């Protein structure tokens, strides 16, 4: 029988690094905090707001995202978009993900 | 904005709480973005049918503790000492506690005894000073490592490269047993010698009767028997240590035997006297000799207490009978300090 608590714990471990990749992929198009949170959740990458907001700023500091304040609307919004470096990293990480997937297939004997 | 004044104060309080934990230069930009994000989250809930008060509560609840959010923005760790330097922290702390604490206690005990304080006063003072010393060491070492953890450039760098050369030496079983038997034989001769002193003819009085080297007080009070029995028990315990695995009860039991033996010596040195005054007189020794023999006895007893306590602490730390290797402890401390200052 599958221990669901144990499963949840290991699943969290497994997914921890994927939020960054999902962010970079989604942010090929500019987007802002809350909308991004909503979009990621609908895409199956549920992430806490208090994790995502600081993460966006960390990625920006690392030069992977650019940001721009949009003050056209009543509510000023900070829009983030993946930089060249961010897109390059996303591509590299996608390739790593595919490598992992094929390695796992080999391990499972599917090859 | 669609938020009502009564509920706006909750958001306001939340934002103030989060910002207060941030460096001033980051505040303005984060405040602007956070305000929008919270308003967006509230609006989404209101559109889904909640009333504004509930929507705001839910949105803020989802954001969680503002201190946690601020730590995320400021990239601050939510722990005191992280895994990269924790082992160095633990080693340095253990080493200092095992060496400095017993030492300060011993120094206080010796000083108070020379000052002629009572046994109670001496032991109480030594324990008190040792306790305060331990508190200081624990506090300052922890503070030092907490600061190191929060200093940029220090974190995430493994402090000391571990190689197999750093593995502790195994204690040789056979050599250990030989040593133990040797100690026991010498100890047995020593104890027999003590019990035989009343008949050993080192000095005789005018009537030709033997004058004992050791004070008759020891026999009158039974101190000599207490010491012999406890020391013999200590040797027996040496074999127990050798054949039985370490356990907290055994470790404490063994330590109590040693401490009791040392206690008898302290009692002799403070309340009685070791040398027989008549013997000193017969040898025409100055009267101070007897006093200094007692001081020497006291120092030996205190050292024995220190060694015993160190062994117990070390035993509890390593969960084994192994005794602290002072040389390697000093090297570890020096390497730790050198490593900390180099960075």
C-alpha cells in the first residue's frame, strides 16, 4: 500500500526545482505576480504565493528575468519577462529534464 | 481601490509587518508590488463570490507569516546555523566545553581550598563557576556561528575539506587490556602498601614501636578503608568498561565511584591530614611539610575529578567508553579557529 503522507513528502522533494523551470517557461511572455500564481496553479504547478513572489525577485537578481512597471492601469503592476539568459537556462533545464526522463525509462527497462 | 476602510487596516498591518523585516532600499519597490498582489488576490476572491472581509482574511492567510515572506525577499535563512557549518560548530563547542569548563572549575576549587574555605563552599563555588563558564561558551560560540551563517561569502563553502586521514584512530583492544592489567597490579600493590603502613618500620619511637607514616586520623575515621574500597571498586570497574558496552547508567556509576574516591581524598586534605605529625617530628621535618602534602593531595583529587567529569561528558557525546584525545581536540579547535579567521 502506498503511504500517502510519505508519497506527498517525496513528491514535494521531486517537484522542488521544477517551479523555477515552469516560471521561466511561462515568462517567455511578460506577466505579473498574481496572474502568474494563478496561471502556474492552473498549469499544475501549484506554488505558494510567499514562495513565488520572493522567487521572482531572486531570479531577477540572477539576471534570468527582466522587470518593468506598467502604470497604464489604475493598479501599477510589475511585469516580469525571461531574459536571454533566462530563456537559455530554461532550454538547458528542459534538456536536463528530458535526459532524466530517458534515464528513468532505462532504469524501468523500457529503454 | 475596492477595499473598504475597515478591512484595509488588516492589509496595511500585514504590509507594515512584512516591510519592517526588509532592508530600507528594497522596501518601496516590494511594498508597491505586494500591495498590488494582495489587492489582486482579494479581487479574485470577491469575483468568486466572497464578501470583502472574508476575501481579505483568506488572501492574507494564504500569504502566511509576514516575517517568513520578508525572509524570502531578503534571502535570509530561517535557521540559526545551517548544515554547511553545523559540524564545525558542534565540534568547537564540544571541545571548548570538555576542556575549559572543567579547568575553570578546578582552578576555582584549588584557589578556594588554599584560601581555607569549607568543603561545601569550595565545591559549590567550583560548580557555580563551571556552570557560568559553560553558559558563556555556549552563548558566544553560537553567536559567532550565527553571524558566520549570515555573512555573505562564508555560507555554502564547506569549511574544512574532509579526507579519510581525519578518521579517529581505533583503540587497540589488546593493548587496552595489557594496560588495564598493568594498572590493576600496580594499584593493588599501592593499596596493599597503604593498608600495611602501620607495620612498616620507617621510623620507631623511643620504646621501639613503629611510627606510622600516615596519620592515625585516617584509621580512626575509617577514611583509609573508604579510600581503599572505592579505589579497588574503580579497578574492578575498569574491567567492566573493557567487557561491557557503554551505557548511561554504567557511565554514571563508574564516574560516581571515581568521584567518591576523590571526595575521600578531598575530605582527608581539608578536614584531616595525610601525614602522621609524630612521624614528621621523628624525621625532624618542618611543620609546613604536612600542610603542603595536604595541598598536593587536594590538587591530585581535584584533577581526578576533572578527568572523571571530562570522561563522562565525552562518553555521553560519543556514546562510547573512548576517552578524549586532548592532542586531536586542540588540533580541531586550532583548525576551526584558523578556518573561521581565514574566511
